[in-house]
C-alpha cells in the first residue's frame, strides 16, 4: 500500500513537472524542451525500435517525433499526459513508415535456427551460458513481435514494454477503451502463436 | 459460481489485467486447477506476455537531444520562411483588392459598361461549360450567380452598384485569404495529425 502511495505521488510529481516544462517550452525556453526530450527519449526510441526493428531508422524516427511535438506545442493541452502525445506522433510516424516502406523491408521469416528449446529465464545472476541463452531468447521474442501485425504490435509495446495505462493508450491512439483492450488481447494471442515454440510446455 | 472453458478463456484477458472481481477471480482459479487444457493455454499466454515485458529498453546515442534541437531549429527557420512567403502573398492580394476597389470607386460612371461586358463574358462561359462537360459546371454555376448579382446591382443604380461591387471584391479577398491560410495549415500539420 505504501508502495502504491509513493508511486502515485511520483506520478503526480512527474505530471506536475511535465506541465511546468511544457508551459516553459511554449514560451520558447529551449532548455525546458531539452529536458522533455531527455525525459522521454528512451521510451520513444524503444517504441520506434520495437515497431521498425532498425536501429538508425528508429533513432531518426524518434528524433522526428520530438520535432513534431515541438511544432505542436502551441496546441498541446497540458491536462493530457505528455506520453499520450508523444506516442500518438510516434505511432503515426512508424505506421506511415511501415506503410510506405514495407515492401523494401527484409521479410522476417522463421528459420530452422529459430527453433530453440524452451528456456527458463534465470532469476539469479546468470552464468555466461545463461546469458547466451537469454540473448537468443530475447532475439526470438523480438522476431516474434516483429511478425505480429503493426496495429497489434503497437498496443502490445505500449502496454507491456512501455507500461502505458489503458487510458494513455486510448488517448494516444484516439480509440475507445474497449477497442484498445480487445486489440491488446488479440495482440497477445498473436504473440503467443508466434512464440509457440518457446511458450509451449 | 461454476466456470466453463469458454468463459475461462474469455476471462483470461481480464485475469491478466487484474480486472476480475474477487468472486470471479476465485471461480477462475478454481477452474484453472481442475481443467488441464485451460491451465496450459492460460500459462502459455502468461509466458508470452512475460517474455515481452522482459525486452530491454533501447538507449539513444549521446547526441540524440542535440540532434533533435538542431532539427527543431532547422524546422523553425523553414517555418519562418514559409510565414514570410505567406505574408507577402497576403500583402499582394490586399494591394490588388484595394487597387480594384479604388479603380471601381473612381470610375463609377463606367460601371454599366463594365457590367455589361462582364455579363456577356459570363454567359459565354456558361455556354462553354455546357459544351465542355460536367467538369466545368461549377464555373457555369458561379457565372450564373455573378450575372444575377450584377443585374441586381444595376437595378440599385450607379452608387448602389458601385457599393455592391466594392463589398463583393472585399468578400472575395477575405475568402481567398481564408483559403490560403487553411491550405497552409493543412500542408504544415497534415490531416493525420489531428490535434498534434
């Protein structure tokens, strides 16, 4: 209970800080905007990377997200969460890219090498062998995620990698909450199918 | 409460999100213990979600923020140039419109002749649109409207017609400016961006 309380306080403080930073950025304070970039760059970059699965491209898209966010500053409503705005722009940019460039992308297909045995993730400090297995497993999860259609992949990453709330996802995508929940559930099922070799007991 | 397999599977999504009531959760867990198929299926789903949650974050390069700020400044400069272009276009439109108003005001005595000439031209346009097909029907409709407007203006007498034409030119100018601003806004922010 204490943890929940302190976590809520932290969220509240973060929201307050975001509002202050946005208001200062709106008046042309570049340092305030740089602080926003620093606070959210890892999350935006991770989202873009999980969507397009290409390092330099993801970095380029993430930078563009912040540029667009800067241009949209005059219309930003500080009552809404900053992450919702950022992920909305990131979502649109990534989907645009996937729509226009998809045929040129390397198709991600499963190969014989992907058929790894089920691996237990270590709880304690991993041995080098475990590290290798862990790396291979994460690689397999990345491939499986990339094979999930973008509309489901997007909500899966927002929910389970970036840990956005349903409200924030609904706000980011401009969708009703029910649709978001259904989409996440469908995405989980698709991911489970893609990871069948790893999750089957 | 007795839970069947179909309900268990429907509830599994709510169970993962912790959205079952205490009573539902209890029934869910009971079914999970007794039904092997449902238990295995649910554990597979849980494993998949847990694996996804273990994906690490991606760290950006050291120059990420600096690059963003450089791009922001470039975009701001481009925006400034576009605003200047737009401002010059608006100025030219306003000057032309104002000049037209002055000319019309000073040459009031010429108005009947001007209107007569324009009306003839517009009638030709209407006829032309009939020949050229439906793509020019809009021009035809506009021409008809203009002709009706001028005829009405003529019945008001010289000063009335001059005033009406003056109002018309001003209205047209406002519409042109509004259209220009809307077009620029759409081009800059894109329709898909909605509020951002």
